[in-house]
């Protein structure tokens, strides 16, 4: 899943490695590897991202449009900043 560090840097986290999420007051994602990430997203937003990820995984083969959208998300910092701005509204 794609999340945003406090410095607005985008990072992809393996959803299968998330052990727990806490608010301290920043959102902290703890992985089973012991690594922790402080992110801008709320715990509820992260849960939604994980659920969406799991749905895509279990939905079957990816459609070409999904692959293009994924590639665009990896290369488009503007769309990532827009996404964070929309989450704060």
C-alpha cells in the first residue's frame, strides 16, 4: 500500500507485514520486521487501503488499465500530493 511519511515522502508498505497501527498522536505503522513508519494517513485510511489491496489481490488477474494506473501512481508525485491534500479535507 502507498502511504505518506510525515515529510510527505511516499513509501510503499507491504500490507502483509503490518502487525499493528497506533496513534501517538501521529499514526505509526509497526511491521512484523520491527520497523516502524510514522505516516500522515489515519488508521482508518490505512485499514481501507489494506482492504482495497486485499480485494485486488483476490479479484483475479490484473486488467491492463490497473497496471497503467499503478505505473502512473509510481511516477506521478503531483497525484500523490493531491491525494494527501484530499485526505486532510
